C-alpha cells in the first residue's frame, strides 16, 4: 500500500491504521511539496550567507536564544540540540505510538515551512516502511515548546545514534542501519529543531485514543443492552418520542443503538406485567449518560484532526515572503484540554457500567442468584469481578484530574506556561485500557445473567452471547475468573465482538 502524504489529508483513522499495520507501507512526497521544501532550504542558506541572526537557524535555543552561533558550528549545533534534549525517562512508548509519532511528524514537516531536508523526511519514511521503531521514553515533556524530549529520541535515531527496535529486538540504531545499508542523515541548519519542536507526540496519543474511544462507545452500548435484558429491564425510556424532546446528537444515537440491539428480544415482553415501575438511572438514563459522554468524543476528534494536519514547529519559514516568524504553534493547550475532556467522558462510561454490574450482583433488584452463581456461600461467584470494576472505575476517576490545568515554568521562565499535553494523552490511554477491562467484566456478568432467564434476548445479542460462550463457558462453580476476563478482553481488543455486531446492524 502506498500513502501520499500532502500535509492536509491525514486523519486519526489513517494514523491508527498505519500505526497498527503489519504490512509494508510505502510513502510518496508530492512534487509540489518537494519544491516548497527546497525553497525553504534555499532561503535558510541565504540567511546564513548574509550573516543574518535568526532564531533556530544560527542562535542558541530557548533561554539561550540570544547567543549567536558561528557558521562553521551550525552542523554541530543541531547535533548538540538533539543529544542534549534526549532526557526522556520511564517506559518506552509502544510500537503503535512511535509509528504514529513518525507519521504525524512527517506530515507536519512535508508542507515546506520547516526547512527540513527531503533526505531526512525520506529516512522517516524508511523507518516506517521497514518497521524500525525508535526507543522513545514516555515521560519528560511538558507539552509546550514542542514535545522536545520524546521527539529528540526519535531524531537521535535518524542521525544513527540511540536505540531502536527492529524485528522485536532492541539494538543500537547504528547497527541496524549498517545491517540494512542505510545512511543516517547529517542534519543541516534548522533541521534538528524542526524534528523536535511540535505537538506530535501528544497528537499521536490523541489520534490513537480517538479510534479506540469510538469503538468503546459502541461496545458500551452493546454491553448495556445485554445487561438491560439480563435484568429484564424496560426499553420504553428509549422511545424516540422522549429523545426528540432533548435532541442532542449523542442521546439520539445511543437510543437508536439500544433499540436496534434489543429489537425482537423476548425478554422485553416480561416487563409488561411485572411490578416494577421504573428502572434505576444506570439503565433508564442510558441515552442521556452515554450520549453526553459522546460529545466529549466529537469535540476531541475535531480538534485532533485539525492538529494532525497543522504545522506545529518553530520558527516557521515563509520563503515566498522571505521571512522567518517565531510563534507558538508548538503549544499543546488545545490537545491537552480536549484529551482531558474525553478522559472525563470515558471515565463516566466506566462509572455507570459499574452501577449496572452492581444491579446484576444484587438479588434484591435482579431476582437472579446472588453474584450470578448457584450455591452461594460455597461459591463466591462474580463478587470480586465486581470489585475489580469498582477499582478500575475509581482509578479512572483519579486519572481524570486534568493535566491541562497545571503548568510549571521552564527554561529560566521563558517557557512560563505549558500544557502538560503528553500527561493528558498518557492518562487517556490508561483510562481506555481500564475501560476495556470493565467492558469485558460486564460481558462476563451479563452473559451469565442471560443464562438464568428462560426467554431469549434479541437475535443480535444472542449471537454475541454465543460468541463469548465459545471461549468462556457458563459458570457453574468458582474458577479463576481473570482467565475469562482476559479472553473476553481479547474479543473486545481485536474487534471480534464489534465486527460481529456491525455485520448485522449499523450502529452509530
């Protein structure tokens, strides 16, 4: 597959697919953009030849921007910049995140406002094509003046230093490039700064999280519908006559999903003559809760897809107008805020999900065996599976403290307000991981609940039930439930449950 990057057409879905792809992908640079890149380089050479002092080209960086650098030292300046900014700590980013970082960075640099060499861009593509994954520690960026430390670790590999993964082995980058007969780049003036200054890492985290979140919202609707039937609840609150009076897009979509998922359920009829007057909010208000959470996704997707096609380094080269402008496109405030917002929406999904599971555990409400197992006392059933969800939902709440409201001035107070956007992105990823396990436990519980009801759920939910039962048998006595949870989590993570449903109905 060949991808033509044009700096304007990238989106989170393409980023997600490229990041996860096991197939070889090739990349092309449009001819008009090659011309723009060459113009920027020519203008930088003109600046150097005239001995003009311009930030990022022949000066120090950050608090050292007032220091002029001699012409003969400009190449060493870029090397020193990359090396000195490699201060990342903590666990390295996963393969998918690093591939997303390289793709988004290339899309930023390709527009011709950064002064990047075509050979440097082509080497980034070569890394993606051959699946050479730079070792990038995940901590060390404050999300302004660019994601400097993590991007420096990426740039370090492009100059043949540092470490990278190749065929799942962590090795010296120099050895990998020698083995593949690939030459590292020699950084020209401005190139080192262009590689490390921008919102790329937080944008990569956000792009990957957007696609995962889209799936989680649909899966939460599926799981909630199964739980509603397992509790013999009512679908009347999802009547379009109710939702049209509060016509938020998310509310309408969730109500439509639930009605599609529950269509032709035999269990729904059991509610017609029962003594219950109303279901609890965690069931009755599903469109209003899940729907409100969806607006966090809609906002985050809009912001992230604008950012992924933005030029975010500094300074910017406007060769046609013969000027270099220093601004603040490297600041990640918009990404940090929207990822914190999305984190809140996803955390709420785990919070209401925990309440639904509690109803399944509680025989006073559910009229099912306590903890969904016969012979309680001898068997504890799914008691502690519920506790695990409570722990994860609580952890998600703590992860919702917005990183974007914090700021610690750096660089002798020149960089005096920062976004903490990578912290927002890392927390968002962890919330998604926790939510994935929460959904797996809800499926573990509601499939067990349905086994105690003599009527059948809807045809599509019955298929989901049967799919899970292939890997996770009905619980008749206590066993190691973490194995069951992991099997269902795999069905979620690999899109097996979602693809099954999508083959039968069109979820929003």
